[in-house]
């Protein structure tokens, strides 16, 4: 299921990466220059639509598993009046009524719930829904969270629109610090070459465009496909074998299958018994527990390490 | 049997459209629908739902169905074949290639994708007609059908290549587009299709008697004074243009253009002009009904429109088989 | 009224002309028949008349106008053609089918006028298919269908009618009835041109017979002149005998059986 979530959500095109980078730079400009107060530059969502001034949205429909989770983490959980059927975390979110799909949701059903804010997954096929909702006077913020910077930005954006900026800043800060601790601890270890298996047919890996690639880097590994800009690029088996990964990471079910699959038997990592299963609950999606995820990966890649 | 049941057809269409305005992911009572349409009433949300979302959608669905019905009846008459349908001459393949290339190229604005689809469809139709002419049989049914099949196969191959090389996002977006939908209907789409249907429809109705004569066969048509070749071309181009416009605004909605003319013909004693008009009315009603089903059966999720019309195709063909026997 | 002047037609890729300088005329008030073996160019003649094949030489005229100069509609108002085969793609009522014969006289949006309706009724009666009016074309027998087709040509109200093998599916009674009708039409003033295999019927009813062989006119004249044993044997490459039965009043052609040596 987590692999499926990857498949559906963690795709970053170069255009989005540039938009995200631009937004990050803007955000960086805001947060680093606190000596001379500058007018806050307009926040922009991942469709390039500017987000209005800080509000306190009270009736939020979130059609994106990550944003739903973030909202609950910020303490805005009771304000979430509708979610998509993919939004399963945290457990409390499951009592929120399902209002549609994350891709091409039913605009009617959304409007009938009278939200004042709708959070959409920023993919091409949601543009029409976003346009229709905006035309109907509902605030829409479309977000795509592929990399760690996107996550930070998303948390801050959600803080901005819920009036919980302080909580948002604190959350981002805490996540960054826990990541920094792991990064620091694993800075000097020898880095194995890691391949993260996402899908088998076609063969897909985690690429540089995904937060998971960044986590691996933080956890003391080296993603063999880090140079690919997409979050989950399609790769060829031959190419993978040529890159000689020393470790293969996958979800538990997949890992078990790979260990016994005839096609994979010749791959070095399989031969040497280094097919490792990560905890999908923790690692498969970006959340406030990113720091824990990084720790878990670090322990997986470097067993016996002592982490602060 | 002589005169088509005009009143009954019109009533069915109106009834289906009214039902479509009332039902959906949320139900709006008839009174509220009326209030919303005439601009009274205090329920803002109902008004938005009815006027901004359902009304353009229902009108667009009706126009799409009407256009496909007319296009199908004209093509079946021109090609003298009850299995001809609006997408036959390369419209679906070309449009799909255009849309998929646009999506793969990073375009996400629906109007640009529509434009790419329309352009692709036109190019493909031009290709098919040129291919048929080069093979020496521009007015020969079989040559045209083969050229259409060839173009379709080529288009499918191109689509597969583009989707395989692209990201899953591209594949999903392209696939949804190809399955047809009026969910993103806006008034601009409605106006565009209305103008297209009006203009092309008028041109087709004007020359409808050519179809009656063409249906007798080329030799007979020529002996009655109809230039079969020229008439054929005119009908192909006009019918394909109409189909291409529907594809641009609603993606691929199959089976309507194939099924509806059969029903229309049996109600109109196979006369071309009434057949066209009945096809328009019946096609409109069918697509509005299909759209209603598509968005209520698994609400709030939506089924693709093309899937619902395709599902309707199965019992249709079974019925036709029995009738033919 | 229909005249072929030195008409030459060659199909692309053929080694020989399909029609190599054919000249003859079919007059009004007469039943003219074109006969000849398969491949002699009979059907090509009809196509040339309709302008369906390009002429490599010569001219076809209807009255004083060359066929190629006439707009299609005018040609359709002067000459009606009943082709060898016809298969409407979608069945329609006989009444509607025959009414289509009035197309050359109607405007794009016109409703049938009184003249149109009268012409259709007359055509149905002349072709003896009035009883079939409400039937559908796909429910007719071969013979009925043939007569309905003739009715459509009659409804076209033209001065000339050309028929290509009109008696193909007809039994004896209907064959005779068909030719009686054609003869009556001819003597009422129309120009009737028939292409036919049925030499005996032609001999009985035609006023003039044109015998084609390999794209050329071999004989042209009254049946008695053309239906000669040696001529026909040479053209058809088959032994036959031409006799005259007083009851018939016209030459009768009987093909003979060839003596075969059995295969070794």
C-alpha cells in the first residue's frame, strides 16, 4: 500500500522542482532576514496560485494524506471536515468523513460540505477541480510534497492558512533538529550504495526528487539513483545491476519476495543477504516523524550504531 | 412508424436533463433547482452547484451526445455501414496522441490539452483522407476504413510509447482524458460546442438528401445526379470536424455515435434528415443519462463517461444481434 | 437521342481498349439493345454514358449536349439508369425508395410536390409494383426488387432510360412482362437502351440491336440483320443455330452442345 502511495503521489517533474525551489528561496529569504523587517513576500502554492494573507480557516477539506496528517499534528484536527479516502493517518483522521478522491474529486460533494479551505494534491489532473472551486469562491491550496524542503514549506503554509504559524514553526524546527542530529552522527560513516525498490513492473526506484533519497543521505547511505531528478524514476534492471547496489531497501512484503525471486538472485545485494525491510508506517510518507524515520534508516543501514 | 415521435423524444431529453440537475453527489430538491435557475432562493451552495457546476455540465453532455449522434448517423449513411462511428476516420487516435503528447510535455491547462487534442484529430483525419486518396480509392468505403484502422493502430502505438516513457502522472492523466468526461465543463466549452454543432449541423441538414441518395450506392447516386465522391468528402470532413470538437471538450466518449443512429433510423424510416435530428435528440439524452450514472453510482467518486457509455454498448449489441436474426 | 461517337475507353493498366471506337445511336421511340459476350464492353458503355469513366477519345451525347458538358443534375433529368446490381445499405419503404427517383427535380429543402407524388404513383403502377408500396426493400424477392428498381427509374421522369441486365433475377413471366413494359415505354416515345445477355428476348422486343465484340461494334441494325448464325458464332465462339418459329415471329437462338473428347 505504501508502494502504491509512492506510485501515486511522489512524482516531481523538473518544473515542480523549480517552483518548489523558488518558493523555498522565498521562504528562506523570509526566515533568515529577521534583522531588517521586509514585507512578507506572497506565498504561492504548487500551482503557482498565490495564497492570501494569513487566515484561520475553520472548515478545511484536505484531499491529500500528507496535509491531513500535518493538520492533525498542528492541532487543527477538529477543523478538518472532510478527507480523501487515501488519508488514513493519524488514526483520528479516519473518523473524518470521506468526501472524495485525491485525484479528480467530486466538486459537488466538496461544495456541499461548505468548506472555507480545500487542500488538493497538486497534480495536472486536479487543475480543473481547483479552478472550479476557486470560481465558486472557495480558497484552494494545492500542494505537492516530494522533498524535505517541500514538507517544511507545506507545514508553514498550513500554519499560515490555519492561523497556527507558531505551532507550524515549532514543528518544522523540531523536525529539522532531529534530522540534523542524525545527519551529524552519520556524517563520517562509510556509505553503502543503496537502491530503494518502489515497484516491479515497470521497475521503479526512488530518485533524487524524493524525500526518501534525502533521508538515505542523512542516514549514512548513498542512493544509487540520486542523480535522477524524479521522485520515482523508471529504471532498467540491467542498469541497476551495473550500479551494484550494496543494499536494497523495500517494504516488508516486497523485501521477502525479492529475497526469493529468481530474477534478483544474481544481484550482489541479494546474494550478500542485504535486502532490508523498512518500517512502512514510519518511512513511507513524510510526516512529523521524519526524524524518527531517519534514525530507523540509519540503524538499518548501520546496525549497532549508537545515535543521540 | 412514418413520423418520428418528436414530442416524446423532446420530453425524454428534458426529463433526463432535469433529473441530472437534481441528482448527483448531493441531491438538490426540484424547488431548489428551480430557485437556483431563476436566481432566487437563499441556498448559495445549491445555487453554485446547480448553476456553476451541474448546468454547464448537463448542457455540455447534451451537446456532446447530440454532436456524436449526428456525426455517427452521417458517417453510417455515407459509408453505407451500420458499424461506422464518429471516431472512425482517425479522430480518436489523433486526438489521443495530441492530448497525451501535451500532457507528457508538461501541459496541464485543460484548454491547451483540448487544443492539442483538436489539432491532433484534424491532422489524423487529413492523414486518413490523404492515405485513402493515395491508395486510389478516396470514395471507396473499404479503402477509407482500412486507412482509418491503420491510423488508429499507429496512434495507439504512439500513445503506448509516450505513456511508457513518461511518469505515472502522465499515464494517469492521459488515461482519464481518454476515458472521456464532462466533469470539467465550463461555459466556454459549451459555447464552443454549441457553435460548432449549430454550424456543422446546419450544413449537414442542408445536404441531408444527398445521404438518402448515397445510401443507394455510388452508381445509383451518380445516376440520380449526386456527385458521390464530392458528397462523400463533404460528409467525412464535416462529421469528423464535429467529432473532433466533442473530443476536444470531453475526451473520448465511445458508442454513442455507433448506437444512437440505429435507433434513430428505425424511428425515422431510414430517412436522412429525420434520422439526423432524432440522433441528436436521442444522443443528447443518452449522454446526459450516462453522465448522471457516472457521477451518482459510486458517489462521490466518478466513473469515466466513456466507460459508462461503453457498458451500455454491450446490451445494445446483444439487442442488435437478436434483431438482425 | 443517346449517341456514342467513336467512343474510346481504356482502363488503367489494361493492354487493350475496353471500347475501341464505338459509334451508334439510340433513338427516341425505339427499344435499342446492346448485346455481346462477357468482356465485350457492354457495362463500360453504360459507365461512359454516366460519365463514370474518362473517355480516351470520342464523345457521348444526350440529345445535342455532350454528357461531359452537362451538369450532373441535368443529365439525371434526361437519363435514368437501372444498374446491374443495387443494394441499399439500410432497408427503406418501397414508397420512399421509388420517391428518391424524383431527387433530380427537387430542391434541397423541398417537400414532395403534387407532380412528384403523381409521378411516383404512375411509376409504381407502370412497373406493376403498386401492391408493394408499404413493404421494406429488404423483404422483397429478387424479381420484386428488380421491378421496384425499374419503378424508381420511371419515377425519374426522364426522356431516356438505360437498363443494364434488367432481367437477371426474373422468371419467364416477369422477364416477358419487363420487356413488354420496356417496349411499351419505347413506343410511347421514350428512348430505351437495354444491355442484355438474353439474346432471344432482345430478338423479340428490340427495334434495333447493337452487337459488341472486344470493344467494337460488329453489327448494328434490326434483329433480323444482326441475329445471323455465322456472325453470332464468330462473336460468341460457340456453335449455335438460329431458327425462326412462326409462333414467335422473331429469330430464336439455340446454342449447341460441343462434342467433347474425354480427358485421357
